[in-house]
C-alpha cells in the first residue's frame, strides 16, 4: 500500500482554503469537500468518520473532551477522508481494527495540518537560549494543540531534541521527543539532568561534556509535582 507524501498535501489544502496563519480552522479545511460535515456529540471513542455515499460524509468527535483533542481528532479523520482520493477506503482495516500503517499516517497528517512545517520552522528560526524553550511552550496556545503534539512536531521538523522531565515526590519520569533531523540518545542525559534539577531551579541551562547544552524551564510546579521542558541543542 503506497501512502502519499503528507507535506505537499497539507500545503495544497492550506492554499486552497486560504489559510495562512494559526490556528488552522479544521472546519474551514473540511468545507473543501462538499457534503463533508463535522459534529460534536456524546460518542464512544475520540472520533470516527462515516461515508454517506452521494450525501458526502460525517465526522463525529467526542463532546466531553478538550477542545485541542477535538481539533486533533477532526484533523485525523480528515486524513482518512483525504486518503479516499488515493483509492484507500475508510473501512480499510485488519481483524484487530484499523490498519496501523494508515493510523500512523493519519496521526502524522493531523500534526502536519495543525502545525504546518514551514510555520513551525519560522517560529523557531533565530531563537536561542532560554527564549527557545519559552517559544516552544507558547506554541500550544497559539496553534490550539496539546503540548505533546507540539513537542512531537517540533522534534519532527527541527534539530531540537526535547525531554519532558517530571518529579513527583521522590519519583522521576521522563518523556523523550527525538529529533528526526538530528536524533540523539536522550536517555544518556536523564540522570545528569535529574541531578542538575534537584534544587528545583525554575529555568536555566546545563552544559554536557559532549558539547551539547540543556535549556530548561518549568512547565508546572505545585506541592506534588515539578515538571520541566528540556531542549537539548548542540553548541
């Protein structure tokens, strides 16, 4: 099964809908297909799409969920609708459910549509030091997406490797977002970062022996949890 390149598709959709600034209106994108409707209702699951024949199609997303998640679900289902133009039906599935390769493609399509590559690259261009992590943290509100989706997209289109590091009492956990352009073994930095952040510095930098630098700032701090976003950049 040959799936189309995502970025050229997104570029054409944005141009056709005359969308040139964030946040991307998924409703406006959906209107590019006559008869395709979007509804929010009490449903099981995050969202699904129905082909209604000559009447068009219906995207349904869960009412009782965050607005950012609704936008992502709609964008994901738009990916399925787009694939029909390449001969891949909505009901293309395996015995275990939807085809995992197609689901991965639609997830990437959703991130690309909501956070176009060139827009994100421009957001980060020329930004250095602590302003870099602060800029990244400003993107979810600007693009109306989740922090996790933002981290995935930034790592996908840039040479920035990200770590979300969380301390709850004595327990630590980390989530890695490895750059596709300059991937690094992020687990090698975890222990050094934990040591550096033990004193709960709200923001700063930490230099490693391999000439990499960690830029970090607090995402959340309360009585139970302290959470940082860490950007690993090569000096």
